[in-house]
C-alpha cells in the first residue's frame, strides 16, 4: 500500500517533495511488479487477483487479450503454466495516480500443452485507487525480434 506523505507546512509541495513522492510510489510499484510475477509462477492466483484491477486487460505477445477472469481461469485450468519469469524493470514513471512500468522479461511456460520460451518487452500500467492501493490495470507483452 502506498504510504501517505505529509505536505509541508502551508500545504505547498515543492518540486523536490514531489520527486520524493514519485520515487516512493515507483518503489512500491516495482515491488508489486515483482509480487505479481511471483504469484503467477507460484500459482498463487488469489494474490495475483488481489493485485489486479477488476478491469484488467492482459495482452499476450501473441496478441490475445485476457480479462482478469479469463487469465486466472486459464492459469487455474493449467492452460497457462509459468515455470519461470525473469522480469527486469527498466523504468517506472509515475504521473498522478498512474504508474507505467517498462521492462523486459524472459518466460519459461507451457501454453495449451506447448512448452515455450519467450523473450518479451513488457509494459505494465498500475492505477492508484481512492483507498491508496495500486492495482494492475493493463499488461502488454511484445515479442522481441
């Protein structure tokens, strides 16, 4: 959960204050990114679902789009089985209540019974709700060529 940051006396935050807030938010989102991929590999789908926004759009490198419900169902059924995900974050940009994560990932998985090794660029979008928690709103993987 994002930590509350007290505004300086007088209520005006300086540019340096805002940089500190954005940096703290970026650190929180980096941890959530790590947690979501770990949850998928460990098949802790309740944790994954708890991290995701109900309107999640999960776009695979194949172009297939899943909702939160369809992605979790495919994982539960064994259609998707993730053995390993190495996700390296290049950059986290926080603008207001939205965070954009750019990185790359190496994935060892089975999809529909076929073993795959993927090398993807990845984009994650996180939105902070009124309660201050960050939720994964969108994920897009693009195959590296």
